[in-house]
C-alpha cells in the first residue's frame, strides 16, 4: 500500500523575506509626484497673480497697471519649473545626473546638435508668427497702417513709426534669448521637461491634448482678466486651451526628437518675442480683433496647426523610409 501523505506544517517566513511590490510603489510615487507638481504649479500661479485680482488697478495709471501685469506674467512663468524641481527632486527622489535626465536638461546628440535644433526651431517659430500676422490681416483682424501710427503714438512722436518698427523687428532674435528664454525655461522645464514624460504612456495624441489643456488652464489667472484676448472670464481660457494644444504639439515634438527642453525653451522665447509683430502694424484708429489676431487665437491655430500637421506627415514619410530619428523617453 502506498504510504499515507503526511502534511508538513508551513514554516513561517522570516521577517523581511517577502519582496515588496516595487511596481505599485513606483506608480504611487509617480501619482504623488504629479499631484504635487500640479498643486504647486497652479497654486503658485494664482498666488503670483493675486495682486492683479486684489488691487484696484482701475485707480492706477495705465503705465503702472501694464508694469504690474508684465511683472506678474514674468514671475508666473517660473512657477512650473519650480514645481517640477520639487516633484522630481523630493518626491521622485532624483539627484544629480538622474535629475538632469528626468527634467530633460541635457539632450541626445551633444551640444552642437542641440544648438542646431534650438536655433532652427526658434527661426521657424518666428517665421510662423509672421505668417500668422499675414493671415490675421487677411481676415481683417488687423488693420495695417504702413506709417506705423500706433507705434509712433506710443512713443509720443519721439521718432518716426517706421524706425520704431525696424527696431522692434530687429530686437526679436535678441529678445527671444534675453529675457524671454530665461523666463520660458521655467515653463518648459515644467511642461515639456517634467509633465510630458508623465503623460507619454497615454500616447502622443493624448499627451498633446491633455498637456495643452493643463497648460492652457494654468494661464487662467491672467487670461480671465482680459490678457491675451481682451475677454474676461472663461471664454478667454477656452481660447487659450486650444492655442496651447496647437502650439504645445510643436514644442512636444521638438523635445521628443532631441530629448532636451532647450529647443522648446528658446522656441517659446522666440514666440513671445515675435507674437506682437502683427500688432506693430495695426492702425491706431481701429482696434484689433485679438481673438483672431493673437498667435494663440484663430489665426495662430491655422498657421501653427498646419505646421504641426505638416511636420507629422513628414515624420511619417521619413519613418516609412527608415530615416526618422528614434525618440527616447527618459
């Protein structure tokens, strides 16, 4: 007869022998990191913009109000980068080179390749802003006055309007770097350096749309007060969201191709420097339609959207021939 099987009592596991579920811990940490980033980015933005909401700016001189708004906008641009640093350093616990890689402060291909991408992308952004101005003129959103009367009026006749326009146009490449790129680094380190890799598992289309929605909503503290589009409340925020989705698609694409935020940083600076070029030719007698004329408005949706679609088609064509560079996710 077969021997009866005797049950062997289970031995208790020694303390610490069971391995923790590191995947769950990593997911929880990423979720906490994203929450910290969003709370800080949005909270600091509203805190920075609070003087515009709390002060009675109607009683201030126009110059003082404009200076305050400019200072608030500049300070706001630094908040996403600060939030990204806190989330990546103290929540995700990256340090040194790992922190540099996490926020995409380096890049693939070396300094020379990153510099070529950076300068080329900035030039494209400036050109697209010029095309946007032409489209806005075509729509009638900008009424051009080639005597540059608006600029001359702003300078109170100190110099001819055409001289002011020439100086404005010539200053765009310089302003793209200083101070605009310095301030834009705060945004791009946050949005493209930190946030895009977090959203990347959702796929490129979802990353572009969701990233643009977050980026657009972040602008609400100033857009709701009439900045950018001259609209108060939520309508302007809706326009900004669409504009950020369209523009963000280009910034995400160049960041993915280089694994570096610096092309987007300088491109963002170039956009801010060239965005007002259409208004520089606006007649002083007719107000512009900023919903269309602003590069983040309808004219910009058309121009930058077409550029993004064109880049996507070229990338797919190159991919079919095996020429598209491989993108990496940090």
